[in-house]
C-alpha cells in the first residue's frame, strides 16, 4: 500500500471525456490528452470521474474509454478508475467484475441522492473495499452528493486494509486538517478542489486530483511541488497566477469550462453531453483571455 501511495503523490488529473460533433467519444482527442498529461509532468491519471461526464457514458463506453487510456498510457503513469454508485450491492458486483489489469486503484465517491448516515457510509465503503480487487480511494464531494463524510468516518475507514486514501472536496480546511492529524502514515489525502490544493498540500496532503491540470499540468504540478517542499512564497505566487482561470472553469459548471479551455489549446472540442451545455461565448472568450494572460507553459 505504501508503494502505491508513493506512486500517486503530486498531481493527479481527472481527465475529461472528449466528444466530437456527432456526440461520440473522440478517441484521437483522448490520445492527445493523455500525451499532454505525460509530457506535462502529471503524476497519475484519473479516468471516469465527474470531470469525465461518467453519468452520461454507457457501460460499454466507460469500459472502452478506460481500455483506450490504458493502451495509450502504456503503463507510463498510474491509472485510477472512478467506479461509483448509490446501490451498494450493485456497485460491489460491478467493481468485483472489473478487469483490473493496468488499474492502480479505484476512486469511489460517496453515494449521491441517498444521503446515508455516517454509519451507512462506513458500511457502504467497507462492502465496496471488500469486493474490489484493487485499493479504494474514498471521494468526499458533498457539493455533488449532498452528503458530507466527516473526518471521523474517513479515519474509521482508513483502517480498512484495502482503503488507501481520500480525495477530499468538502471545501472545509478544518475537516481536512483533522484527517491529516489523525491519519496513519500509509493513508493518503488528496485535495479535490483546485482552489484549495495549495493550502491542503502545505498542510501535509499528498497532492491534488485536479480539473485545471487537464489544461496546465506543468503549472499545477509546479504549485503542488512547491507547496509540498515548503516553498510557500513560490506556491502562493503560482496559485495567485492560476486563480482567475480556476474560477472561470467552474463558472458554468464542470467540465463545461475546462473543455472550453482545452479547446483554446487544440486538445479537444467544446462538446458536452446533456444535461450539460457548452460554455457561453462570453465565458469562452473570458477563458481565452485568462489563458493568454498567463505567464506559464501549457505543458
């Protein structure tokens, strides 16, 4: 487990799923994106997360996207796969049946819509961790699930031998600090918010699973490394430089904004699947201006 956590330190990027004008997965664009991440200094890839519009992908599309990323990546970076559901028994069956060749870990978000108690979350995650053939990374994202997993619940689950870390997107630095203070040394914490990545890593977290990293992996990786090594002034400066673009990417939802930014760099088209819609022209232009103003490399 310690070796796995070590390989997942730094910048993880939650990959978007690119679509063409016909609404199909754009595999040539996906290949460009993977190479962009590898060349840009990303530490690990996350496929089928929220940023990947996974709820709009069929089961067949999900499997094909993962297989394609694994093929292009060719084991150059660790690959984490998002597998989430709000019916515990069904999720256990699905995760147990997953072909784990080339998969480093599974990212599992708290159930959406059900709003379970903390005891329910413990039992849910324990069942999933028991069923999975790869380690589990917890994902706490109450802004999407309407259910916050407390620091105590996270620490309880951290004792399970097949749970290796948490992607924390509660937005609560106090809660994140409590997890960092109470965790064992082999349990990892990743920021789930780009805007809080710098302070979270400075507090001792292993890194971030990022949206902005799709666009600027080099700059995001630099910021994480600076914060990790105590170069607070440099990390703060990098964060300040990236801050305006971070805000714009979420102004009309994710991945609407990040796909617009990637389009400006020639990585993919702006197309998203309903119920999401592409960025307005006003936001698209603002994102272009923010990218043009950055004194950083795209890679």
